[in-house]
C-alpha cells in the first residue's frame, strides 16, 4: 500500500480536514512522518488506530509536536544502523513482511477541551491535547493551580506531559505527574478505548493502570483524557536565593535547607545557567515557598537561619519569573539528559558534569547543569543538537520480558512509537 493510498483511508475515517501529508506545513516538526492526523473526537482516533493496526502501519503519538524525536524513526532504509531490536517485535505477519514505512503522526491537538471541573472537588478532567499553559490559565481563573512545571515549549500539551512523566522544579514539593493523575482514558495500539482510575482521590481498588500509562511515552496507547488532582492557589509565593562557592557547597546548602523546611521547589543552578536567566554567575540555590503570608514570611526566616548556620548569607528574594526563565532555557535545549544522582551524590554529580562541559570549548558557554534537590535529579543540557536522539529505556532481563508482553497486550501489531527501543541492562 502506498502512503497516499493509506492517507486516503485515514481521511475516510477522520475527515479530509483532519489529515495532512505535509506534516511540517501542518505545524509539526516531524519531517520523517508519512502524514499527520488530528482527530476531533476519541471515536475517530480509535478508528484510525484500528486501521493502523490492521495495516501494520507505524504510529507516532503526538500532542503539539514540540518534543518529537525525528532521528528515531525508521526511514526507507529501516531502523538506524546498530540499534537494538524495535519494541515490541511486530507480531502481525503482514507487518513483519512489509517494508519499513514512515510513521503516521496521530496528534491529540484537536482534543483540547475541559471535560469537567468542579473547583470544590479539587479535580479537573481535560482532554489530552489541551496546552499546559491553557490549563494553568483556566485553573488560575478559578483560584487553583496544578503544581506541574516541566521544561516545555509554549504549545506543549498536558497529554504529552503525562505520557512522558515530565516534571520540573515543583516536583520537589508536589511530586511527579503520576502523583497528580487520578484517572485517564487511552486508546490502545489496536483501537480499544480504555479507562483507568477515576475522578476522586481514593478510587483505586485493584490494579492502578494510570501509573502504567504515566511515563510510558505512548508505548501502550495514546492518552486522550486525564483527570488531575489540583490545589488552591497560594496567597503568597516567594523565591529565596543564595550563592555558594562551588557545586559541593551549593549541594550542602540545599541539603541543609531541606533538613529544616519542605519547599515547593529547591533548585541548584550552575553559574552558566544562573547567568543565562539574569542572576549572578555563581552556583545558586533557589527555594520556592508558598502558602499564607505568615507561613511564607516564617519560611523565609528559617531559610536565612539555615544558610547562616552553613556560613552563607542569603541574597534578597528574587522574582517568581525566574522559574519561567529556567523552564524556557531548558526547553530550548538541543540535547538534554537527566541523571538520578540522589541527595548524597548530588554535589559530586553537579561538579563532574560542570567540569565535563567546561572542558569542551563548544559547550563551555552554553552547557547548563541544574538539579531538583528534592529527588536529587541532576539535569544537563546544551544548545548543540545531538546527532542521535534515540530514546532507549534500559531495564533488566526479567522486566524486559514483561514490558514486551505488556506492549503486545496493548499493541498487538506493534505499531506504536516506532523509534522506541527497550534494551536489557548491561
Ligand atoms: C526528562 C525529560 C526532559 C525533558 N526536557 C525537555 C526540554 O528540555 N525541552 C522541552 O521542550 N521538552 C522537554 N521535555 C518534554 C516536555 O515535557 C515536552 O516539551 C512536552 O511534554 C511536549 O509536549 P507536546 O504536546 O509538544 O509533545 P509532542 O512533542 O507532541 O510529543 C512528545 C512525545 O510524547 C508522547 N505523547 C505525546 N502525546 C501523547 C499522548 N496523548 N499519549 C501518549 N503519548 C503521547 C509521544 O511519544 C511523543 O514522542 C522533557 C521530557 C522529559 C521526560
């Protein structure tokens, strides 16, 4: 079957206005795809998935298309040389026999409505294609917030954020997307519509499928709706700042802060990153504290005392826009890596990554290092595009077997996320 013949079939399901052969002109940075379909309802998205599964046609799930991995997709010559076997092995005989095909981008961008929001219940249900910024704005108008601030471009969708398990500095105080998602709806690789969890906090009896999908990267299905726990917006929200002499000093200071106070966010910034967002070029610790006016004033005092005990004089609090500037800088990364160093090794990891970047003349001025001090998550990024951006998930042998079986259960024809690779741990 030709690409154009296949796209005509997709049009027959989703409607001509929902399909484009030129993905770039349609606004998606995904030149290696056969085309893009943006269904306007879940039933037609499910029908498109059934068609793709029947035809063995690869599908790249997408939201707004701001964080796709074009280098991952097999082109006419097949998967990139030397890459491990694609996950899951294609099971349909027809799919196995067929020549590699360019994937169809299936985007949730037109599924962007608020499904329900009862402010008193502190729960909101939205379709997956809703941009994160629109969701924040909707909640702000209701005096509420979703404490989720991943590095993300402007149009980035809530569905992709949940599918990638992506989070930012607020994860220190508020946890990860999997802690916020109460329920979700997803369409499997072969077009079944599944619903997991519910709309209230205490709803889990039996297996928690929401967590399985959160962070799955779309490997088990396309998320179409999510129910999220939200919070009341705080009256006061302040950002405390202090500079340290070096990476280890900054990590020690962050740990001293953590020992006396649960912050909303506790972030360590390398000198290059601090300078890029308009602060002094120094190792910097930022602590975000929110709550009532009195609680925030008391928290700032405790932070000053913790710093004084560590021999550091805190700076004046900085404006809250500093968090947007960090997210914006990180979202502009050409290459990005995350390491779970843990609290004890955070200082050492920061120092080593900074040293590595500094020793590379191309990256010395653009390489950034930062860490969420709560989980001890160190991130490194720079603006030089990486030659290979293949997403490889490394798991042990026993888990790999189960992950592959799960993939087969949700996606029998193995059409979802063609660039995804599962690799056994060395
Ligand atoms: C560790 C980490 C670091 C990150 N760093 C950055 C960064 O530096 N800059 C940045 O811009 N973004 C970063 N992100 C991703 C960030 O969260 C995305 O910007 C945002 O989620 C993309 O939104 P989008 O709608 O444009 O997604 P898209 O680009 O459309 O999709 C991104 C991926 O999400 C999956 N996906 C999308 N929608 C769905 C869905 N409904 N169901 C299932 N799967 C789906 C697909 O597999 C797709 O490959 C990072 C993510 C992680 C996990």
